[in-house]
C-alpha cells in the first residue's frame, strides 16, 4: 500500500469525524436537512475510507470524489438553507476537501513513474 493512499484515507477519516460532529459544534442541529446531510454523508465517506484503508481499490476513490462533490453542492440542491451560513460553509468546504483528496489520490494512482535511462 502506498504511503500517499494511507495518508489520504486517514485525512478523510478526520474530515468524517469533523463532518459528523459539526452540526453540534457549529450549531446547526436545528437546520434538520443540513444536519442529516452531514451525518449520513459522514457515515458513507467513513465506510468508503475504512474500506480503502483495508484494501485500496480505485472505485473507492471515485465514490469519495462523488460524495465530496455531493456534500459541497448539497446546501443548494437539497437543503435550501437560505439565511443559514454556518451549515452552508461547513458542508461546502468539507465536501470540497473530501473531493480534492480523492481527486489527488486518483491522479497519483494514474501518474506514471519517470523511467530511468540506463
């Protein structure tokens, strides 16, 4: 297992914990749709990240990329939380971070190693 893959999945797990507890910490449990998006998305990303830690597969990173994009756009697609800046900021930037990490991981897995001339 490559070191960058492990680091990416550990960072994703840290983001999962943040996403799950953010409704309480930031204070948007009263914005029910946003809180449920945070909780359910954190569980889904956590399951995929744990699976990726046990055995890397490219599909896990693609799913995390899609989940990250989903979390980022969810304030505008599903939640419709006008006037609630805190959940919008948390969901947008946390989702962006998850998607970015997955994209970097995918890029690193497809990057070809430089060949040494003999």
